[in-house]
C-alpha cells in the first residue's frame, strides 16, 4: 500500500511537471473558487484534465462523491473524458470518481431523477426541436395578435400611417412573419436564461417607464414581449415539450427542495467548468448551488471555472455574456485566500511569435478605441505569450511560413480570391502536407469564394491541379436544409393562395440566389394578384419581382405536368442544387415514395415530409460529423469564423475584412423602418440584459434610444472578438485582406462599390512595417 501511494505521488508530480505555470494552478487547487482566464491555444483542456485527476487523487473521490466536469459540447466532453481517464489509469484510481457532462445534460439528469418536483419526466416530456420551436413561435405570435388587438394596432401604425390598405397589409405581413417571431425568439431565450418567467417580465414592464423622443412611439415593448413569452410557454406545456432553458429551470426548481439539494450537493465534491465565458446567469446559478458543501453551506463553493472572455462570440445570438465570467474573475481576485483565486494561463504554444504579436496588437488597439461606454472594454487585457524552450508540447510556437503574417489590399473581391489561391499554391509547393483554412464572416462569402476557386477561367489557373481538396463546410450544412426547402415548395404548390406559403417559397428562392434579395412582403400579401395579375391589378414592374413570379408559376406548372414522385428532383434542379444536394434530394424523394406507396396524393407527401423535418432525422448524402475532417492536411477548408472556434490550421486566410461587417453596425431591414430606426428584438434584448446586470451593478433599464445604442456597441465589440478568434486559429501563416471594392451585400456579390477596410487593419499594417524595420 505504501509503495502504491509512493508511486502515485511520483506520477502526480510527473503530471504537474508536464504543465505550464498557468496550468499548474489547476493541479495545485486545494478547494474553494478558482477562476482561470486562458488565452487561445494555451491548452486549457490539458490543464483541466490534469487538475481533475489530481483532485480525485488528493481528495480520494469515488462514485458516491464525484468531481463533475461541465463542458458545452458533446465532442468537448468526450475529449476531456478521454484525457482524465488516461491520467486515472496511470494513477490506478477508479474511473467512476468523476463524470463529464454538458451543462444541459447535467440539468436534465437532476430534473428527470426527481420528476415529481421538476415536472419533467422522460416518459411524458420531449425536447422541442428547432423546427418545432419555430412553429410554436409563429403560433404564439398569432395567438398574441388575436388576444392583443390594441397593442398590435399600435405596431401597425408605427411612427406614422395614412390608413392605405395595401400598406396596412404589407405591415401586417412584416409583423406576423418577421418582426414578432424574431422578438418572441429573442425575448424567450434572453428572459428565460436570465431566470425571468413570463409573469416576472410582465411585472418588469409595469414598473418601467420609457423616456421617448418626439420621433419615437411607445409600443409597450416589454408588455408585448411578456405576452409573446407567455403564449409560447403555454404552447410548450400543452404539447408536453421543453426547451434547453427549461432543463436549467427544472433543475433549479428541484434544488429548491432542501433535502434534494443536500443530496445532490453531497454527491458533487466540486464543479470544474470549461468555456465559462459562454455561461448564462441561470446556468452559473445552477453550478454555484451544486458546488456548495452541504455540511458547510456558508463556506465558499468548490467551483473552478475556466474560460477566455476574449473568445466570447455568441452573445449577439444567445444569452451568453462575457461580463459574467469577467465579474467572477474579478471577485476571485479579491478573495482573501492564500495566493489568489484568479489564475491566468497566458502561455500558448499554438502559433508563431508574429501571429501572437498580431493578435495582441488587435486586442490592445480595439480596447484603446472601445465602442463600449465607460470603463468597459471589448477584451480582457491579456496578452498571449510564447512558451519556454523546454515546454513539453512538441513543435510549440512553430517557425512561421514565409513572412508569417501578410496583409493585402486587392482591387476587388475576385482579385482577392486570385491572390489567395496563388498564396496557397506557393505554400503548398513548399510543403504539401500543410492544413489550410479560409475563414469568412458569412456563408455567402464562402459560396462566392468556392465558385471562383473551382472556375479556372476566372481564377487564372486550375486550382484542382494542386491536389488540395476544397472542403466547404457551409455547402455540407446546406444539404441538411434540403428536406425543409422541399417542404416549403410542396406546401406552396398545394396552397398557392396562402401568403405565408408564398413568402416561405420566395425566401427559399432568395436564399438559393435564384432571385435577388428584395422586400418579399408586397409580393406575398396578395398571392393571386402577384402570381396571375389581371388588367386592373397594380403591376409588379421591377425585374426582381417579375423573375420571382416566373419561378413561382413554374413551380405551379410542374404540379400539373409532372408525376408527384418527380417533383422533388425537379425542385432541386430549379433551386440550382449541386451534385451532392441533388443526390440528397433523390434520396429524400425515394424515402417519401416508399412511405406513400399506397397514397400518392400531394397532401400525403407533405405529411411524410413534415414528419421528417420535425424529427430532424434525415441524413444528407456524404455528410461528415467529426471535427477532425475540418483540419486535415492536404485540404483547404472554407468555413465561417464562428464555426472555426476551437480549431487550428497551419495557414489561415481571412478575406473580405471590411468595416461594413467587422465591426459593422446593427441593421434595420428597410421593410421594418415604419416602426423606427431600431429593431424591436435588439431593444428588448438590451433592456432585459440591463435588468439582469443591474442585480450585480446599479444600472437603469435603458429607453429605446439608449438600448439601441447599447446593442450597436455590443455588436461591434463582439465582431472584434470574432476577428481575434479567427486570427488565433493560425499556427504558422496568417493572410488578411480587404479589397478596395466589395459588394454592399453578399446576396449581390457582383455589384461592387468602394469599401473601407476593418479599422484595425491600417493600424496593424503600420505596426508590422515598423516591426520589420
């Protein structure tokens, strides 16, 4: 026994010796709260695994008192679990002494083990799918409109309204299909993840008095939001459905019972949380409760939170906000404990020195030109530092390829792709086993780039001759939209006089770039006039509208001229599907044909397709699931910056870095301008967040104008963090560019105009030139 303990101590020391200074803080953890702010590429999962194994050994944990590790994705959970298990095998410790779960998985476990308290049972409750959720949001909107005619009329009237009937119908279409569903989605997730129930939001609306300027209208926005939220929750309850936020709420409800709370706390020795910058207030509350020792409830919780607030890139479309993790870091720094409860992992071995210098420059420049008010900055001041020469990571801080960092200013976007391709060609000639990635801000840029790379005439040479596979991740993702797109078109040809079905089909045609982007509401409000105008009907003179009509009437003719089982392949050709998407459409048609062998009516096809879309269980042809396919050598991966988080490549290319998108501005769609120079969803989000933040610092709920300004500032801050994430994906080579001419919108990539670069690029160019002498 003594020999076993001695061997274990030696192995623990070896584990610690293999860590960097910042990582060792995790291995040295003795209990209580610990905040770990880690820079990109610093190996935080390696540190977490070592810290977890060390804690299990130090405190003798077992199946009845476990260490709980929390991550945000299943792939991250699997990766972390494998690392901890390797350490435990070496230490000869029980594998059941820890558990790794996603945060929602942990919440669901707590809730379903106690259904009599939580109200959630796996036998009677189902998790709502994204498509089901969208339908429920639309249903909630329709119910709210019927129940709240006065508030709805106020929205229709907007800033001014002359009563003209066609304009009334257009505004109703915009509100029903765009504005109110967007508001409902935003408010439900923002409020629920902040712990606000519908009645709480309604009470907040009653106590909130807005200050309005002369050109603003009082829409009672929070009252509208509370009404939509209430309707959505009622629909979930009627159908025995829950969403992800309900899991957290149900777990918290369970833990309100003292006996159950003590039971779960006694089973949980400590919580180690990864990606803590992406936690919502409600999620944080759940972890803080579980991390408390039930025998010493007044003691500080055993809660270790690891994250990088500088990589918080989800707060504009999820309730996550880096401010909460930053505040946790600040509170830990002020605790009276031996040493400090705040650690920094600032040494990273991923990138060449010049790439780290570039990322650090961007961070400091943006903070100096912060779009945020007061002392708040987009980034936590934290430079990425190189590792020492004796670092255990193989090939840490690798030598750069070529100059390491290159900035380009091509004439236009086509020339951008040409220069990018020639740079890839030059690097591949030096080393054919490199990994390459092009990271873009949106998928339409990816499609534009791929089409030129695959066209030797436009590109100037045959890119295929490089023997580099082009892997467009967005193209793969688009294949998963095939069933939903087919459903939209079939519903339209069955009921062509439905404004909603017509608008949904027009949206598919726009998304697939069959027709130009335009306001679809005037086309959809009177389907018969649009599709088959009579001599007395107002004409649709614009060419985009006429083109949209030709496509729609062509779809209707196909219903009359083609057998039902030929419709889906025809629709795929009409939408311009590529070979893989056409194969997916054929597979879908074959499955529907099998399930409707005894009933070939169009309504039967639609019913089968609705079931497929609702279940979301149809696999696209040649779909690939593992993240490793993104970073293979001998491949040029094209993907969005958001999707690239957590990955890295030898060479990374960042084209189309224009001020219009990074940092960009919050955008008001032209069809909604009758409401004001803002969007209801963003104003409501800013007001709810201000209420949530006011619980930590005194902050009044902003009026419409101030809320819109806050939304704009937060978007700019996050866009700069997104650029930082993209930069730090590069290991040995980084290529950035902003063409002198670029499209105003990427739905029309051929319409070029003068474009300003992202503001940090000129400053970065000067800094790199000065450094080079």
